[in-house]
């Protein structure tokens, strides 16, 4: 169980570090000159993106699906209660993490689209 806790903590730390300059915190690349109102528009667009939840009902669903897949895999590989519980835990972590990563990517899209809507020539 210690390995599962270590893996969970490691995954959370990596996800947190990766999100520092992504998602709602992304600063999009602009082709051409930056307008005087770029920074205020960026702040408003990032605030809009932050208003969207990272954890939602779909995150819980993804965690449940991951737990089921992890438990089933552990049951097939080695049929012990301990391994099934560990498999379910790891699967739940993977499912929740993948859902959070997708929500983070959606926040980036919100920032980019918002900046485009405000007249900035955002690329990418």
C-alpha cells in the first residue's frame, strides 16, 4: 500500500507542476505586435477559464471507470483481495487524472478562443 501512496503523491505533484503554465494560466502566442490591452484581456480570459471546474461529475465517472478496469485487471492477473483493491485504487487515480488533464486542456482552449474573440492574432 505504501507504493500506491507514493505513486499517488508523485502523480499529484507532477500534475500540479505541469499545470503551472497550462490551462487557465496559458499565455498564448500572438503573431504580430501585441496590442496595449493584451495584458488586461489576457487576465480577463484567464479568469473566465478558471471559472470552469477542473473536477466535475465526469471526473468522478472517469475515476469509477478506472477503478473498475484496474480491479478487473488485478483480478485477472492475480486473484487476491489485496491486489484487486490496489488495482482499483490505481485505476481510479488514472481515471481522475486523465479527466483533470482534459479539463486543463479545455481551459487552454477557452483562453485562446477568448483572446481571438477580443481581436488578438493568437496562433496555435
